[in-house]
């Protein structure tokens, strides 16, 4: 069950990052660079966008894993 909770939080983290963080971060990074071609600007924009989404996914996973671990604090294993 801990994995399921972590996956739900990872999904939520990725969605929140895509909605609120990725595009402004990518715009900010590309605005502070100079490029020789528009393709270079688009490639950097896409890279920053994807990295921000992955960061949101990982942060969501970690938060979900921690929350699920706290919830399991009183549970015992069947092998004990």
C-alpha cells in the first residue's frame, strides 16, 4: 500500500509542477540566455520543462513515501 500512496503523491506532484512551475521556470531560464538559433532556445526550454516535471514527480514520490511510512508506524509484519 505504501507504493500506491507514493505513486498517487508522485502523480499529484507532477501535475502541480506542470501546472505552476515548469513553464515559468523554462521561460525564465531561456529569457536569461542568448542563442544562435531558435532551435537551441526551444531545446533548452523543453529540457528545463521536462526536468522541472521530473523534479515534481520525485518530490511527490518522496512526500508520499514519507506520509505512507508515518501511517504504517503502528503496523507490524506478519513474520514477526
